[in-house]
C-alpha cells in the first residue's frame, strides 16, 4: 500500500502523524523514538493489568482505559506518546477523540529490555512536566512497581510495591 504525499511535512509532529497506523513510535521533546514489539513477559503483565483495571473501571463507571499502541498527544508540537496503559477519568473524557489530545489521569509503563532509562527518566520527566496525576512503572524481571503521584507541581517520592499497583486515583490495588 502506498500513500501520496501532497506536500512535504513542515514539523516533526507532521512527520510523526504520517507514520503508518500501528507503528510503535513516540515523539518526545521533538525526537521520534521507535521500538520493537514488546516481549512475552511484558505483554502478559499488560494483559493482566488491563483486564483487572478495565473491569474495575467499567464496574464503577470511572472513565476509559486504553492499551498501546494508542497515541496520546500531550501537546501540538513535540510530544506524542504510546503508554502501555492509559486511563482517562470520566470527567476528562472530552480529551478523547480518535486519539487522546491532552493529559491522561493515569499512565502505566512496563519496562522493556534495552530502553529502561526511557521510561524511568525521560518519560517520567515528561509526564511530570505535563502533570499526569499518577504514573506507574512496572519492571517485569523483578515484578517491582514504582508509583509516582503528582502533588504541588511535581512527583512525590515514589512508592515501591511487589506484584501489584496501588492506585490512589482509582482507590484500588491491582495485581499482576
């Protein structure tokens, strides 16, 4: 399948938006990063968390949960991410169109070999800058979960848990 480009892209965001649907790519601070598909253990953890959280969210009519790849445009110029799991609270559903245009309430990233620093530092700083209320990082090899909560303009010191996420936003724990 080929696409006709009527005019060359003028911005990095236009280049990002031209990538084929389903491409595992993110735009962070004006730089496009591409990734291979996730490994088995990564996928199993995402599946377990998605199933548990989605069931809880639906049961209590709290909002909507999405699984990657699903674009989240944090701004219009330089930042579009594809978190492993992204939750939008009911009162913020207006930011969802064909994709998410705005700041999600909760993001969960499961670490992949080879780009751990990406989620632990780069994306953590980005999510903090944009005010994501709750950010969880799950390490599949250690089964450790690290949770950050946005308070007074920054993330508080993280909490560390094993085999579960304890969401303040959803007021519930989810095992993986």
